C-alpha cells in the first residue's frame, strides 16, 4: 500500500546520525510500495541537506550522492491545485495550528486514503486527529 512520506523520515534515512530501526522498516516498504509526497517535499529535503552541509554534518560531495540516492527511490510527487491548497490545506492550517507544509502532507494522505510516515510529533498528533494511520 502506498504511503505519504514526510521529509523527517527521508532525512533520517540519509543523514548519518539519524538512523533507527523504525525508519529502516519504513525504507524496507519501498521494496514493494510507492511513497507519495507533496510538491514541497523536494524543497524541504534540499533545504535540510544544505543546512546539514553548512553545519558540517555532511560534506559537499556527500550532498550530491544523497540527493541522487533519494531521486532513485520510488517516490511520487503529488501536485496540488490552487483550490486544494487554499481551501483544504488552509483549513487544516487554521484548525490545527500547523504549517502549510505539514498540512500538505496531511491533505495528500487524507485524499489518497493512505498512512503518513513521519517522525514529527505534532504532525503525528494532527494526522491521528484527522483519522489517518501513522507510521511508525
């Protein structure tokens, strides 16, 4: 079954100091499943990797290798139209007090009827409140 992949999980896969058994199990799902991400996901991941590079958590040469690895995974970027963004995502932002980026993950998971994989505590809480399954 497909699942929505939050950037927190993808970053835990590839940043050297953030691995865990839980995120490895999510990675294993990609052998049979497709991860779906909102359109903002690549920018969030890139920004986090740039920050990791600036803070010397990864080297400049590592960044290109990590980006190439992520690009090779079965990840589908879900587009969102203006109405969904302004109405549905906007309503989630207002109701739960989360960022529009986090609300985009919830919107995709709800619309697709699939679980959301995240390590973010607040995003887990909101997802559960919206009736979604959460991984891990």
